[in-house]
C-alpha cells in the first residue's frame, strides 16, 4: 500500500508529463552536394621508388567510411572506379624551412572513362561520388 507522500509524488509526475507526445525531430536531410564530398588521399608508400611495380601505396577514401587501402600499381581502389596506373617520386624544397618535402605523385585512371587524376602526397583530391562510386551488389 502506498503512503500519502508516494501517491502525491506519483500524481505530480503524471501531471508534469505532457499530455501529447511532442513530435521527434527528424535528422537533417542530406543536401544534393553532400554526396559528392568523397576525396581520395595518397597518404604513404612503401618500397623502392626505383622499382614502383614492387611498391605498395596507402590511399585513404575520405567520405566513404572504409579503412585505408594498401595497393600496388594496377589494383583498383575499393568502392571506386579508379585504378592505380603509375607512380612518380618527387621532392620539393620548402623555401621557409629549407627541407625537402615529399610531393610524389600517384596517377589513377578511371576504369570506364579512362580519365586520369594525379594524387599528390598528403593532399586530398575530390571525386564525384554519384558518378564514380559503385556499391557491391547494386548496379
């Protein structure tokens, strides 16, 4: 049996609760331009630059929510239509510090259009997700 203070508290809580539930706010809809915010970033490489065919390259897919890819020349980047076609080791002297910066270039070729893009070390390059990305099982 409830005592008087417990009943009073229960009634007060029921009266304080809203009679009609408020609608739940919907998450914001993606804007048309948001889908195109996928970027590829050439992050690192491993191996002898004199023998690029034996090297592996780390490519991050920003905006696709997938782990980094470690690929060789000739391999396709997962969930995109781009394949690694060449590597060119390059350095550039930083005028402020005097140190050599790695600005190596990785060339990617679109498997359908044959268009090429160059990824410079540590620089993200946008690609059009709607046009380029294909999800496994969906055509």
